[in-house]
C-alpha cells in the first residue's frame, strides 16, 4: 500500500538557519504530494502541494519539489523564524481502485529558538 | 464562514460508554473525513465520505460508525469506548476530494478511562 516516510524529529534550529525536512513516498502511479503544518493546539493547514513530477510547490518561503526519480518531496526554507515552530506532515493522495484516501507521514516537530 | 467546526473540544468517557463527535462544514464540500492523531503515529484515516449518503472505511475503522445524511454534517460515533480510542480526532473537508486542499477542524481531545 501507499506510505510516506519523514525524517524523525524533533528538529531544533536557531533563527535564520536553513531548514530541510526529508520526505519519501511509496505509491504506484502518479500521486499528488502535500505538506501540511500544525501549529500548537490547532488543526492542520495546507502549506504547499505539487501534483506532477518536477512541480515545485511554494508558500510562505517554504518550497518542495516533486522528484519522481527519487520518490521524494523534501521541504526546505532558507531562513526559519520562531513563528515556524510547528509540526510538519508530508502526505500523498492517489486515485486508484476506487480509493479516495490521503496518507500522512508521522510528522516532524520543528522548534526554532531565537 | 465558520469553515469546519467540531464539538466538543474535550471529552472524558468511561470504558463502554458511547458518544458522538460532531463535525460540520459550511463550504458545501462533498468530501469529508475523520482522522485520529496519536503520538508518533501521524494522522490515520478512520472513515470518509464522498457525498451525502456515501461513506467508506479508512485505515482504522473498527469501533467507529459514520453516516452522512446531509452535505454539511459528518458525525463520528463511538459505539463502546475503549482506552485504545484515547486520541485527538480531526474532521476535514475538501471541495476536490483527497487530491485537493483539506480544511481541518480544531480537533476533539478524547480520553477514555
């Protein structure tokens, strides 16, 4: 079945540091890929998405590129802020055999210190 | 627009009790889903619906029932609560199914003693 693997957390960075959170997936066909963010005490919200190979999703300074050859969708940001402290989830969805499901990774907690 | 609303925010149950978690959305979305979030497990899909009158099971459906009588509402019923159902529950909706942005509610934190 489909699966998403994210780097283990927690990740602690100083403000203005470079961020990479790795995400790889297993799925047949051509899934859509997503990054969601969960701030403390809140539900998840979409950060960015990509729907086909080589697409780059971007939002709020975050970027991720859909790499089909490496089945990856790594999240990057050039300079993190304290306000970026949250849990980040990589996810995929794929149409197939009547399935309408979204599969999430386990999440990576990011803490940014001043 | 209120978006996706969930009630209650917190609930404590005793083993064997039943209850219904409420979820409503005002965006006229056809696709709605329920997830549970457990530490170190990410989000796991319990049930989903692609429209009124149509529901299907997700990854972890045992012990939960759903129905979808209207586009707006998608309640989740715990038939006989067990400590293993202690979790945070999120409802989500989307206008384009799982391939589109999911809008999440604020969650319900459930403890089963």
